[in-house]
């Protein structure tokens, strides 16, 4: 065996071991206090600059800008407790409504269209609220990067990239869901990093650790309760947590029970708790919005029966449907509309020039139909005949006196289906007006019931099922949904139900017994929202964009197009340099992975060579050369040992590996918040990129610091100062985009913004 000789050399340091230990502790404490003080000063600076830039001119312009017309209106509906439909979960709109209510807004302003003056309306509180949440993103970003890297420089530059981006500034200053979404998203990432930091420092199960776990779970729930894209940050935190738990499992110093405890605690706080909060938000939403509004028609008849003022609320109407009943017929699919007609005809290119038949999601007099026998114009007034499974009927549109009709012409949008029209005069048509009423799963002579019976209407001659294809008609059809006749009788969209039912000879019954409970409405709300999200189409004249355009800042978006112009566009220096550092990270990360793999192989080779040499020496009966380890006894004094085993978090020195690991997680965040949009079929807008932008900006600060680490500290600070100065200058130059422009457009030579129109696609 190899001999080991331990020498005790004369220590070159002066003083006793105790004094040396105390001096080292004093120096470490001084360094720690200095780092904390620097962190506090920089954070205070970030706070000050952020709030100064965000709240400057926050109440200007004093008219509706862009989507304030939607979310301000929805805030009003919460104050008035009026039900509405939206494709997003409710939390953001509830908070907007709450902020308006608490600051004196009474919910009466109509929010009709962009450009409308607010006049004496107290809209300011809602803008202040959204701006305040948006302004908190930057300090959280600063602290997140500092915790990830222990570098003041990286944290400051990351925060500067967020503070001095005029696009983020514009998005933060208005009554929108975006600042609320970005705040909760950033808070989720901040909490995720705090959990890792507390766990790594041995603080598991402490009060602080539990606080960060519950805070992170709360923020995750809030994020996805504002918009469904909050799911992306849920995935990020989930991946990070799974990685952390995997490392804890691999720590053989800890018993397996420790891993089980960690999994259980995180499942409670990061899965169960957010789900309960999410359900609670919807319970509040459905409890507050208890009055009938213009969104009723998107939901089932049973759902509507819970809304005060709806025709089905505490409704008393005939239970049975009979010939002579005036009814409204609703498509039974999620978000299905009412069978509808109006005086307008199909254009020549859409088939026969007969009256249009559509589905319409709002209650309207044009939704009413009269049920008649197929072979008689009317029944005697005093005769009552109940409608039953298998009966053949004609449906006459009450307002226009034309019958529901189909023929062999193809439908206007779905060419494999047949066209459905309104035909005839004063209720008199032809044989193509006859429909057989079939109850889904019904039996012979079974009675058709209001609300609860699911029906199919089968055309007697064409043998096709009346269906709502889900396709939106063009402008000539007022963008309502196409109704067609499908030769496939099993079409799942061909089911209908009678909602309103009027008949003088039928007794009325209460329908409150059919009102659904909370969980039924909770599930239906999600089905309607997801369907609405998938079917979003651009408005006329609205500028949309594609994901490839976003990172390069290809085209902006007008928030206000009047004489006082606001234009959403990123600071080009920030956005384009973000792409450079994103590419640099990929290159550095891959090179580092190759180096680490080669280094690991070299270490294995060395170990194998050493083992061979020792085995040969043993075989020859020789002893290997003694290894000598020099130990300074004063350095290993008990006092100094005690100080060394209690590390200070704030004195932890940044390492290249720490920075690269942090950048990798931010890169994953960018990927999760950007790439999924490439697969989405719905309409997309420029502002969808801003969550990914935040991750990219934080990554830029880290990579800048990582690449500068080889330089002397003073040179690093000089370069950082130059970069910050450039950011401030570019912010000042492009700030009119956010704070307001007037005068000629930038494409005119006499415009003050003419020199800043660097791309022809920028329209300010």
C-alpha cells in the first residue's frame, strides 16, 4: 500500500489560531454586509427608476386604448354583476373590476370602442392597478437573477433590459390582462428560485420554506387563472421541481424518507393548493356574475337557468312540446347557438338565393320558430297535440313566415353538406320543408320535453341531419355560424334542444329543478372557453402577426391611432441584442457540454492508468512513492472549523457553472413561452411574445456577465456602464412610442420620429 506522510510546516501567518479565525470571520462578515448593502442600493434604484418610468403619464391618453374596450367593459360587468362570455379565465377581469370599484368607478361607462373619451369617468384607478403590478416585474426579475447567479452586475443588467424596453412599458400602462399575467408569471419564477435557495441552504420545513412554497403555488394558480397561457410557467416550475427532487433522491447522505417528505410537501403546495385556489376563483366568478347578460347564449339552457333575468331563471313554461308551440331551438354542443334566420338571402356564390339560416349565440326575436304538422298549415285552436319521437313537422320562422328548408345544393362553407334555407311565403312551402323529429335514445311515442330532450331533425327527403358546422360565415352572413344538413346522421353537432316554449293550452311547470350545480357549471365554463379560444378570428382591419415576426420586432401594434398616437413596439436594441445573447448561450452551452464530456473521459482514463500502475507495483512487491500532504495546523483550529461549517448565503461567490445553469433554466422558460405558439391555429398578436421576452432579457444579463468574467473587475464595470448608458439613450429616443406621439407619421421627413423608422414595417 502507498504510505501517507503528514508534515506540519511552520505557519507563515502571524498570530494565534484563534486570532486568525476571528480575523477571517470579521473579513467574511464585512464582505457579506457589503454585498447586502450593494444589493439593497441596486434594488432601490431599480424600484425608483421602474416606478418613475411606469407611472409617468399613466393617465394619458384620456380615452380608450386598444383592448381597454374589452377588459374595462368586463370590469364594469363585474361591478354590475352582469354575466358575460370571455375566452380567458376570470381572475384578471375580477381584479380589474375590484380595483375600479375600490377607486370610485361605478361601472356605468360603456367602453364601446377605442378612442372614446373617458370624460368624468374614474378610470384612473384601474390603470394605476395594472401599472403597479407591471412595475413589480422588474424588482422581482432583479432579485431572481441575483439569487441564481450571486452577481450584482448580472441582476442589474437583466433588470435594465426590462425597465428600458418601451414595449413592456406600453403593455404595462393600460387596463389589460397582460400586466397582471406577467406579474403573476414573474412572481411564480421568483418563488421557484427562492424555494431552491432555501432548500439548498438547509432551510427545508422552516417557516420561510413553507412561505415560499405556498406563495409559489398561489402565483401559479393566479397565472393560469388570468390566461390559459399561464400553463407554460406551470410546466416550467414543474420541470424545475422534478429536477430538484431527482437531485435530492440522488443525495445518499439523506434517507429515502427525506425524498418522500419533499415530494409530499411540494405536491400539497404546488399541485393541490393551486387547484383549490383555481376552483375558488371560479366559484367567486360564478357567484358574482349572477345576472343575465349578452353572454348567456354561449352556454347551455340548463346553465342559463341560474342567471337572474334570463327567461329560464325560475322559469315557468310548458314541460311538454306540442304542435303550435313557439320555441327557440339551441344547438346542444358546447357553445352552440340558437337556430336563427333573418330577411337576408344567401349570395349567388353560396348556393340558392334563398333566406339565410344560421346559428346565433345571442337571444333574439329572430330565434323563434313555430312547430306545425307537415301536412297541414295549422291545427284547430282548441286542439292540443303533443310532439313525439318520430313525428314529421314543419318549422316556420315566426318573424319572416318562411319554413326551414333543405335541398340538394351544397352548403356555403361545408361543401360536403347540403344547404339549409328559409323557403316559402306566409308559411306555405314545398315537400323539402318536412323534418322528422328524433329524440336521441328515444322510444316510440316518447314525448319531446323542453330543455331536457336532445333532438335530431332529419330531413325527410334528403335524409340528412340539421347541424351546426361550427364554421363562421363571411360578412354577408354577419359572421354568424353556418347551419347545414349533414348526410352523416351520426354527426355529434346535429343535436338540439328546445329552450323557450310558449303554448296557450299547455300547463306551465317550474324549471328550477333542472338548474345545474357549481361543478357542472365549472366544467361547462371551461369547455366553452376552450372552444372559444380555438375559434378566435381577427376583427376586420385588425393587424395580426405570426410567431417568426415577434423576436425580430418585425411589426408593432397601434394602441391609440388618433392624433395622440401610442404604438406597441419593443426597444430594437434590447430585442435584437436579446437574440444575439440567446444564440451565444446555445453555442456556449453546447461547447461547455462537449468540454465536460471530454474532461469526464480524461478523468476516467487517468483513474484507470493509476489503477494499472498500482496493481503492477503490488504484483512486483514494490511500494509506491509516499504521498505528502502539507497541513497547516493553525488553519484547522476548532474555532476556524466552527466558522467554516456555517456558510453565509450572501457571501457565496458566483461561479461560471452557476451562471450557465441559471441561463439554461431561463432558456427553457423562453422555449416554453414561445415555441407552443407555432402550433396554435387561433389568431395571434404581437403582445403574445412578451412573457418569452422577459425570460430572454433575464438570460441576456446572465450571459453578458458570464462572458465578461475573464476581464478585470474595473473593466467589467466600465463596459457595464457603457451598455447601461446605451440602454438609457435608446429608451429616451423611443419613449414617445409609449408616452404618446403627435404630428406627422414617421414616414414623413418632417416627423420627429423619422430617423427612428429603421424598418419599413414599423407604422408609427
